[in-house]
């Protein structure tokens, strides 16, 4: 079996001493995959992605990136290991231009800014047209493109997306997820945590459903989409995920 891009091994973590949000989460992401983590509010989805991004410490268990133990590396070290993180909210600098936002993403690779911009503009042509505009004046979908593009500037091996559809209209959700699929096509492995199960699983290879801080169900994305038990028990839907 090929080496895993990411291995989360029985991870326990939380924000307050003595209170665990994650209670033994385990998941795997293979190179080149899109994997989505689903679950109801409070299940631990965002906590999980913050742990992987180095923003929250692991209390027990382990994280491995392409076989290397990265447990409890701080966020700036995670960036150096090739992990790009796109937070759910406040993910652009509103008074700075689109291009200035993107350039900040290459702060540890300043000699490769031009190359990075070229790659981002190929993937997100609209951003080249808007490059001089203040990011705070963009639509929600455009701001999400800027945030993803900034993470791409570091040429990550693994990209982490926290609720990329949050606050977007259905039309923009489809556009954002189409672009996420394009990012995978240029060789980036992607882990998403998301509330919009149908949209996320439609572009994913596999998925995990968290509940009460543990991974309760996992499998190929299409199987999860068609599993009525997943929708009813873990996502609050009465008839599957439709």
C-alpha cells in the first residue's frame, strides 16, 4: 500500500483542560484524494482540522504526514511541512488587494511569488482580473477563491478546508466545489470539513462522519451519499442526504 498523505491515529484533543472534544478520532487520507469529514454541529469537525493545522495541541494519539510524525508541530512549522489551511471565516485581509493577499501566502517562499501567482491565476482566472481590487469588496465566493489561492501559493502537499461553503448561495457553493476539484487535479491532496454533505461528497473520494468526537461511519463518498442511516442519524436528514 502506498504511503498515506495523512494519518490521524486515535487523536484526543480539546480547548479546555479536562474536556475532550475529540475522543479518539482516526482517519486516513491517501495521496491525491479529496476526503470530507461530516457531522452535526458540535461533532468536532473544526476541532479536528485545527489539530491537523497545528492550531490546537494533541493530548494523545498521533498525526503523520507522508509517514512523518507531525503531532503538536505549531502552525508555522506545519506550513513548512507543506500543509495549507483555509479557515472558515475572516480568511482574507479586506483592505489589501487580491494580489497582496495572495503574495502573503508565499511568505516563506518569497523567491517563488511570481511562479505561485501564475499557478493561482491559471486555476482562478477571475482573480487575475480582480487582482488590484480590495479583497473586502469581493463576493463571498470570490473571497473564498482568494483564501484558497493564498494557501496554494505555498505549493502545499495537503490542503485543509474548514467549511468552504459557509455563508455562500447554492450557486456559489457549486462553483467553489468545482474549483476545489481543480485544485486536486494539479496534485494537491485535500481534507475538507463541511456541513453541506451533498455538495462535498459529490467531489470527494471518501468520507467520514463524526459524532460525539469520534468517527462513527466512513466509506466511499457515493456510498455515504446513498446511505439513509448516515443522513438520519448523523446529519439530521429524514431521507438520506438529498
